[in-house]
C-alpha cells in the first residue's frame, strides 16, 4: 500500500472508491450465486440426464463457433 500513499489525495480517494466498488460487486455476485444453487443443481441434473439418455453430442469448438 505504500504506492497508494505516494499518490496525491484525490487519486487515493479514486483508488479507494474503486476498491470499495469492487468489494460491493463481489458481495453482490456472492449473494446471487448463493441464491441460485437450487436452480444450478436442477440444471446440472437435467444435463446429466440428457447425457445419460444419449441426447448430447461432443462439442467441436472449431465447428461450433
């Protein structure tokens, strides 16, 4: 953090604001991810069932762009 201390006060404030925004963004992402676990589990179950039923095909990144 000594690099930040060397910045002018207005740049330190801008840096602090950026860090706080990033923390809030991470918090929102964590909350959204945590609240979607049931839906993700359901989708995973459907994908596995489709795979086991032979309803899937291998992904070919060259062809499936």
